[in-house]
C-alpha cells in the first residue's frame, strides 16, 4: 500500500524519519539545497553543526511548512502496519525551494526543460530487495502524471558494489590517497549506451544508494540523457 505525503499522513512521515532513534531527515537536503549547517543555539559564533535534536526539530519544521504549503511531495510505502519506504519528488522550482550561489550543481535540475525531479529513496533495511523503492517510484510517476505531467528527470547510480576493503583502505591511507584511488580502479564498471563506462557506486552491507538505480528507472520507460558524475546517469521521461 502507498500513500501520498500530506497533512493527513504527516504523522506517518514523522515516525518513519524521526522515530526509533533515527536522526534528522535527509530528504530536507534537496528542498533546502544544502546540508544543514546553522550554528549551535548556545554559541552563535560556532561553525559546528547543531545537535541531532536541533537538526531533527528544524528539518521537521521546514518539511511540515512545505507540506502545508503544497510544496512538499513524496510517496510513503507501507508494510506490516508501518511505513517501510519513501520516495521524494517535486517540481523543479521546489527542489531546491530557494537555491543560492552556494547550491551545488548536482542539487539543481540538469536539463532546463525538466518540469519535475525525483530525488531520493529510503527503504528500511529489512525490506530492501523486495521492490519497495520500485513501487514508490512507479506511484511517484503516476502522481506527477495526475498533477499535469511534463518532463521528469532523475540522477540514479548505474550499479552498486559492496567492498568492505574500501573502508579499511580509507582508514589506513586516507580517503584521497593514491592507494584508495588505485583500489577504486579495480571496481566493476558498466558500459552505458551514449555515456560509456561507468564505475559502480558504493553500497554498504546495511545501506543502499539514496538516488535509486538505473534499472529501476529503465523499467518505467526512463531513458539515459547523459552522465552524472563518476557513478551515475541523468535519466528523463515525459508523461
């Protein structure tokens, strides 16, 4: 079962992202257009991140405001009486809501003709590899179609690879070391038409790529429009 994010389903969203000890909502990253980096309330001059509780409170407040204003969109996937998955989508002008000169290019629409963006997914660990994200994506596309449609773009990774030795190399030699770079050169690659060889994206034993995978989008008719960094592609669909 799936439901649209709304004032009515807000309590379910809040429990999914902020219950059970989980931290602040990563899905505010795209509407905000930057990581949360406000100073601590107790020290206005500090450049440190606010505490987890403050980040949670601020993210909830910001997202709730977007939902109440009709600018916060997403699909909640339910299983066994709880939300088990999430997909965020929105109009280009709402992701991010107010970009600045410091907003990274990868947080902005890549194609000027795009009307909508599908930005991120999250599935509870016990429900991964069961089609939760694919279902959320299909419902998001249908919701966009019902809202007038247009061009949709997304930036999924091409494929994933789990390599526990990579973490050891980073800790031993440093994340930007020659040893780590040489290790990554041995990772699997995939030849994508119109793009070329694309390296696998990192996937941990308990993590999954938040942007989704190319195959998910291909099944719904999205086509590759270009490369997106070292591990991803730009994909588009008109509905």
